[in-house]
């Protein structure tokens, strides 16, 4: 640990619990920072892993019980042969909540996780007390024809990514290029928890790039019907540097949640606020829930 690393990017709390639950035909692995109810279920973005929420979870537990699953096809979870729409991921959230007898939950999600959180809240109003969208919902899920080239390009790039990596140093180099606002501690965290030894030597990403690429195309799915059905309070944490959720687009974003009370908070950052601004994200969540 270096002395010049920001405190928000250093793991200082106790290690989270690690557990696995059989859901929907595969073994879902999840991390848990134990605490009091309500239970928060934090859902990571495409190509990432549950423990990406660590900096946020450390600050919310033990005031809250925080669970962060490795979603299907990611991290240490398995995956069924098919199914990577928001509805599929949302079904896994419900299976986890039911299997753990969590009762009412707060669903927190970013990107892929935000899509799953929205669908889960719409489908299970009896289960979800609050929805927190970190980085906000994808605009392309709310406005037909928006950002098509972006998501097709992202999917194509991911599809071409080799799963195998020569070394941890190579993985770190790729992560630095992809996430320039990550600290070195954040990069090493991702190397540690999002890679594994490869059968032929070296490392491999824990996710299968083709699986993630297919899932990225679901960022173009129409989720307006789900958004309109959400009845619990919704918090949107918008990154001020977001290319996607510009101030001009936000009235449309808020308007689709026609049956919910929506709070929008702008935070400094570009995209991965749970990593770039964990202190601010944790504070905003705590204030919203208390």
C-alpha cells in the first residue's frame, strides 16, 4: 500500500463474506458486508465484478447490510447457456433475495446493474423499497434510436477482446487505458478480483468477452415500460462528466419514471462513480435512505 493513494481507494475494512447460492440453473457467487436492515443489493456493470462496490460498501456497513453479487457470466458466478437481458439478470436478483430471505431490499445498480435494478423494481414492487441508479439509466433504454452507434461499437470491441492475458502487468495496462480515472489501487483491485489463472498459463478475465458483448446490445432495449411501473423512490446519481446523461437529456430521463418520486444528484466523475467517487456515492445513498 502506498502512502499517496487516496483513502477512498484503499481497502481498510474487514474482508467481506464470500458465499454462493444456486439460482436459475447456475451458482451465483456474492460478497456480503454484514450489517443492519435494510439490505442493499449492489449490481455491477458489464465486464466487472461484485466487489467493484467495495469502497462504497465499506462505508455503508454495518449501518446497512450490503450484498454485491457477481452477476451471471461474471466474476466467480457461473452462467446458464443463454439469457443476458435485463429481465434475466433481474430474475437472478429476485432468486438471490428470496433464497436469502432478505425481505424488502434496496437495489443499487450501475449500467448493466441499473437495467437489472429497474426491471426488478418494476416486476417486484413488494420486494423493492428504493432504487438507486449510479450513473443513471442508459439513455438508449429510454429514447428509441439513441446512441445506437455507441453501443454497437462497444459490443464489437468487447467481442474482439481476447480472454487470455499474458500477465497481471498486461491486465493492469489494459485497465489503465480503459479507465484513466481509476487510481493504481483501483486497477490492482480489478486485476486481483476480475482475473484468474488460465489453463495454458498466464491469466484470463473472469468474464467471457462474447457473453458480455451480447449483453451490451441489450443497452438498446426499450425499458420505458418498466420505468413507468416503478412506484418506489428513485435516486439517480449523475456523473457530471457523463457523455450520455447530459443536462439536456435529464428531463426526459426523470419523466419516464412517471409513477415514482425521483431525486437527481450530480457527482464529480465520468462514468464508474462507485470507483471514481465512492465517498460521495456512499454519502448520497446514506442520506437518501435515512
